[in-house]
């Protein structure tokens, strides 16, 4: 039974009010148990088990001494937001998805902003290889690292650079050796 | 303001045959207990200035598993995490339920502590990314470190996913890299090797490199 804010009535008989008051106390107990340690144990009651956040249509107002954590949809996906004090600009804390399978050769996470941080490794890619990172954002930074270089007989620069950084893609370039060599190339990219 | 000294909240009072004198004490006890419980983590119900119902802080009791979320909802909670033989309580975020993206994301990782005494030629810092990624960064001078080695402390990186070294004042000497695991399943060090064809001696002259290494810890 849901909580009734209009009981007891002055003219209600006691037998009626008793059931209504009991129902309200039970409703309070059950509602409080959502997200919170249940009423009763004095060492934990009032603390939280979790925070399940319902989506908010508007950013909550914050006073000079308040900050807020809340859920707001980006397109159709609810995301976590933080609003600093005094109604400063809200900051999106999460991205709608994440891919951090440790066995995957490409992974991505996010940082507040949100910015998406991409990582990946290519096994002996040819110079000129185009890399498209997903989910697509506009890349703001790309850095490359070379590992496990096996050289040929010629002097070869083992330094690889990203070129043609545009949208969600970049091109791996390195000095093409006169004879065979191989290398693995790791990338770290950040986009928003 | 503190509430009265009372027993535990009773959700099934008043009884149908209780006298009003009994019920009055029960009501007082429940209102007092509710007041005390609500005052923890929340602005008190009778606060004269702040808004009752707002949170003052959030203490998250450790959960065995993440809560179910409905479409439109997400959640924050804490959960026990055993990692590299260390058991800690970490913060988790869970996407909305009912969709493929409704999985949980580890937001914090291990416990923050200083990597310890800085080895010669090394300034090493680290932070975390959601999902259990760790980002090492800093400055290293390989000519001053033991065996051209960069230690990835804390030693919780299971897979190196990306790295980049940028020579501070001597471009073109960026090293190639070999990973080493001195502990089972953990990448503990990165060993730098001079670029092929370089004849510089020592292998790395007194050059400082800005470095960044991104690894997975799960």
C-alpha cells in the first residue's frame, strides 16, 4: 500500500486510523530500504547500499556550498553527471559505452568531459596503414610506440608517427626499410 | 540536533488493540528512529537552513554484486574486488538495464599509494581510467636507470595496451621497447632499446623522455 499523506482524519474511527497509520509506517520502512541500509540497525541505518539514479530532465541547481551527482540522458543513454557548486557547467562523467576486454587488441575507456581514450596494438602493420577507432569521435591526440623491432640489414628509423589525423582515423607512417624488418605499433588516442 | 534515545524502528505498529498510551510511545519511537536514520548521509528533517532530503555525503556499504538497473537508470555502488592478491572495496558504475550496454564499470582501482622511493632518473606517476585501466606517466632518463629499465609500479598491469616516449631535447632517439614480466601475469618493467642503426654510446645519452604507458589491470 502506498504512503498516504492525508491520514489520520479527525473524524476517522480508531479502527480505521490504526490500519492507515500502520500502512504508512510500513511504507516508510519499505521505501527507506531502497538504496539505504534498512531502518533498525543503528550502526548502518541511513547509510547507502547503492545509489540508483533516475534520469533527470534538467541539471539540478547547486548553491555555492553544494555539488551534485545525477543521471541525465545523452541522446537516449543515461549517463552520470557532476555539477560543481554555484550552478557551474555540468561535467559528463561517463561515456555511453566502454570496451576494456583485456584480451582484445583494441580497447577504449573514458575520462570526464567526456573524452574517449583509445588504445590498441597492430602486429607489424605496413607503413600507410589507416586506423579507424570506434566508437567514432573527433581525435584530439594520437601517439605511437614501437616494440619488438626486428631490423634488416639497413639502417632503419624505428620511430613511427601518426599522420592524417582526421575524424576518428589516422595513418601510421614510418621509414620503409630497404630490406625486411618488422615491428609492433601501439597507439594511444584521445577524442571527444 | 539529536533525536530521542529509542529502540529500533517498528514497521507494523500500531496494533489493532493497542491503547493510545501505548501507540503514542510507539509513534514517538518510530519518528525518533526515522529522524536519526535519515540524518545520516542526509540533511536532517528539521534543519532550519538546508533542504531536508538533500545528501550530505554518501557512505556506500559493500555489495556482493551490482544492483539491477531499469531502462533509464544507472547506479553507483561499492563492491569487493580481489586483485593481485589484494582485497579492497572499489566504486562501480552500472549502465542502464535492459540493454547490451547495461554492464558494470569499475570506476576506481586498487588503492592509491606512492610507488615508493623514486629510482634515479625517474619521475613516475599513475592514475586510473574506468574499466580497470591504469595510466603510468612521468619522466625517465634511461642513462641513469638500471639496465635501461622503467618500472611500472604499482605492479598491477596485466597487459600493456599503449605507450609513447617523447625525447625532451633530443628527438630521434625514441627507444624501441621490450616488456618484461618479473611476476606471473604482471608486466613489471619496460626495457628500452636504442633505435636500430643508432651508434650512440652510451645507448641513451643524458636524455629525458616524457613517457606514458596505458595498461589493463583486469
